[in-house]
């Protein structure tokens, strides 16, 4: 029974890792698009904040405002745009450290 639980944990981790990787790539693309759109703004910190909010505002614009009208939807977008990419980076770091321990 314990081996079956370990298999499910591994499968759940790898599924989350792949989804987080996809979110990481989409966030990087959104940052690049935001940088291109706002690189000529002279607002200083305002431009930086606009670039950082591009993953959220871009998705809201892409759906025509259908998503992003409620606070829960914005929280979901923050999780997808920032928390999952952070999880991906942390998990990648831990996997590399584990590989170094084995070798």
C-alpha cells in the first residue's frame, strides 16, 4: 500500500511540475510582450509595474474581460502567473540538487 501512495505522490508532483513549467513559459512570454509594449514609457517605476502586471492584464484582455471581473479570478490569475512559476523554479532547483547528491 505504501508503494502505491509513493507512486501517486510522484505522479501528482510530475503533473504539477509540467503544468507549472507551462505557466512559467507563458509568464516569460507575457513579460517579454509587456517589455516590448512598455519599453518606451518614461514613467520609471510605473513602467516596471506595468510590465510586471502584464501576465494578468494580458490574460484579461485576451478573454475580452470575461475573466478577471471578480476577486477570486484575479487571485487565480496571480497563482497561475506568479506562484506556479515560482514553484517550477524551486522544484527545478531541488531536482538538480537531488541529482547532484546521487552522482
